[in-house]
């Protein structure tokens, strides 16, 4: 489905469409990834003042964001596999 690499407008059109996927799981993953991105951004501003601990936090949240990004497409793939059975 490759939703992660589509435009936001295209993703929203697909989400609004008369199709079961993308659905709630994908939308939730997108919302969570956006939240993680905002945390990453705000933590990055604190790097100069906070040092090593904040750098670890930024690295950790970036890893979480990347995992969430994968889930945007994984939800639709899981549903498609379920429908094949």
C-alpha cells in the first residue's frame, strides 16, 4: 500500500474512501508518529543545554517514531492477509 510515502492529502483521501484499509490502526499509527515527531523536535531544542541524557532521549524517540511509521502500512497489510484466509 505504501501509505507512508504518499502525500498527506492522498493518505487522507484513502482513509476517507469506501475501503476497510487504511483504517483505524493506520490512522492511530500516523497520529502517534506525529506525536513522537513533536517530542523529538522539542527534545532536539534542548540538546545543547541538557547534554548526554537528552541525546539518549532523542535517539530513543526517533527509534519509536520509525517503528510507528512502519505500522502505518502494516495495519493495511495485516488486514489484507486476514481477508485472504
